[in-house]
């Protein structure tokens, strides 16, 4: 009887523990990810009416295009203000087979336009909900979805991705260059959103009205030829990227005011935090002639060239080296070898330079033999690569969620808020998470003034901007701390004001280092990490009791061995 009672007690405790765990994780998933908002994409509005007025999207790159697509479902009109006039020409809408080198017009404001881009699973899910014809249009580009296994290695040690039959290794990731992705996205938006209007020019200032001083009433626009005009705005979204247009416009709005200028200006200036990981790399593009594909595959590539995506990603262990190596198929007929890292100053100008770089890499496990053999083959066949050197700008976080008294109908998305070290390739997906978050909020907004918006010119709730920035900080703001903790592992990084390279984020860096070690050994831990990295699970999953116990066991084993 006593044994039966003990068993029942333990079973009851386990059931309660599981119920509490599920409840807490459900809450964390809703707060820290936008997964629960994805089903709302493309859904008809509850009242069947669109919000009156125009949503002004400032910037027409990836963040701007995703935002315009979302706003088109909720506003009568959407104006996308884009300073590069050429992007809307027939030539600018052509991806040129993703051979950006032959394009007449290249994106001047996107330094990574011609190099590898990473796209996480969240992006694939979001695009399929935003555009019912996404898969068909992707196929027309000659591209395809690739395996969820991105062939990641840490100091040469492969992540424990498991077998090809593992669910996380299914073909689910977009495989396009930035040039190919952005032109495809622009064509999809223009073809599916008739209420989105492209306006060539730049926003120069924000205006408010006497009846609604806490909201933006219109924006001032300077055209590409210098003409000035004013456009009424129901919502203003800053998608200007590194230009940080929104911060500049808000300062201008304050300078036109006569109350509390100094304090407000000081607060706005304090929102911007920056540090510099000194990341630089060279993308080396090798155009592969059809007759060379068989010889290339005979070298032992980890995937068939015709269906390959990423072939090798080698991240440095900060205790050993500062160099990264990435190899993959770029576009339809090219291989790109990207080499660089933290405070790497060498620029590749020849195949010999690449070979020298690879020979200097210090990994726990050597770079696969097929990579230097591939370079030898290219050398023998006189394939001359194209080199694109990128010195990444400093990382920046404009912490709008800490601001006070911002216009209620102003928000910012993408790099205009958070610019990260591109080494992990999460920038575009970050913008998608924020666009999906915006859609979730707009779904709750009525099309006519109600409640706290009655008697004002603004239809959106007075707390709309603040609510968005709070959600944004929870769902993507955590990336700032994660990336910073990793970048601070290198002594060459210039820290943010008030930070110390060794002490700031020390526990997070140590924990992340240990988890990465475990990811190379344990397929179950890899699967948890994979879901958090791809934006479909909360990062707190990596703090689960199971993983903590596995980390403790790993450390105990090492102590016993030593």
C-alpha cells in the first residue's frame, strides 16, 4: 500500500510538473517568438474594412517590402518611399540569374547585396502565408528550397544534425542571394498588392497636427530630383536600415517643439547603443561551366551540386582563432568561397590568397580536403573568381522600447532598429519576425475610431507604437545580447560605452560556449538549438532542465578525465 501511494504521489508530481512546464513554455513562445502570429497573415480583417488612410513605409528593401505586404492587408493605401529609383525599373526587377556583377544597377545602400545570405525556417513559413504563389514564383527563378542542415561546424567539428531523415533536415530553407531574394520579394509585392504604391524619394521630416500632437499626421518627402511634397500618414514605419532615418526625424520633430526639448533630445540620443566587432570578409565567386560539374562532384562534395545550398560553414572557436570559412552554391551556376572573421584585415585578390588564408585557419578538426582540392581544380581550369570585400559596419541597437512620448503611430522595423554582426545570417529573418508581429497588432485594430482614438485624427490606439516596440524588444531585441556576448569573446572588439569585454555578458558567453560544444555532440540538443536559431521556438528552451543536466554531465566527464 505504501509503495502504491508513493508511485501515485510521484505520478501526480510529474503530471503537475509537466502541466506547469507546458503552460510556462506556451507563454514564453507567445512572448518571445512570433510563431503564434503567423496564422493571422493574410486573414480577412474581422470587420471586413481596411483602416482609413495611408501607411507610409520609409524604405523599399527587405524590411520595407515585408512591411508593405503586411500593411496592404490592413490599410486602404500603402506608400513605399524608396530613394533608389532604379529598383522599380524592368532592369532593377530582374535578378540576372543572381549574377549581380552583370547588373547595371546595384543596391548602393546594401553592402552585402552580392554575398551569401542566410534565411531561417521562420522566413519560409512567413513567405508562404504572405504569398500563396511563393513556391511557384521561387521555382521560376531557377532556385529551390534546401535542407535545414546548413552544414554548420564549430572549429571544424560538425553540428550533430543527425540523419538526412531527421525532420530538421527536410528541404525547407530559401536558397537565394540577397539580390535574388530582394528582386523576387519586390515582384511578389507588386503583383499581389495593388494598393501598394511606389514613391521614389526620401522622407525628410515628420509632421504633427494641433488636434493630435501625439501622432504623426504627415511626412515630408524629397523626390529623386529634389522636389518637396507632403503625404498624409495613418502609420509611419521606418525601414531605412543603417541610415536610421526615424531617429533623425524624431529629433527634428522635437526641435520644432517648444516644450521639454533638452530632456527629450537627451533621451532620444541615449537610445542608440553601438559596438564594433570589426567583422570583415571577402566573397570569392567562381562561375562553374557545365562541363566542370562532374569533376567538381568527384572531389567529394557533401551534396549534389545541382541541388546544393550551403556546403560548409566553419565558425571559429574564440579560444583558438578568429577566422571563419563558408562555402556554398551561389545562384544557379556559381560557387562562393567566403573567408573572413573578427579583425581579419586580409583582402583576397587571388586563389593563392584564399589557399594561404585556409592554411592559417586554426580549427580543432581540419577543413575538409575537398575544399583545397576544389580550389586547385579552379586554378588548373583557369577559372578567375570575382572578389567582393565587405567591411561590416558597427553593430547598432536603437532601444525604442525605452523611449517616452514617441508618436503613437510611429514604429521602426529591421536594421533601422537593430543592426547585427552578419556572421549568423539572421538579419532578414529578424525583419520578417517584426513584420509578422506588426500584422498581429494590426489585426486587433478597428478600421474606424473607437475607444481611446475617438475625437482624434489618429485611428490607431494611443499605445500602438509603445505596444509594438515592447513586443519587438522581447522577440528580436534578445539577439543584441546574444551576438554581443559572442563578439566580446574577441579582444579586438570595440565594446559599447560602459561595457567591459571580459565582464559584460560573461555568464551568457560561458553558457553559450558550453551549449555550442554540446550541439556538436548531442542530436537532441542540436534539435533544440535549431528551432531557436530558426525563430520557431523561444530561446529559453536552451535553459531547460534537461539541457542544464546534460551540460553538467559533460563538465563532470571532463573533470573525471582530467
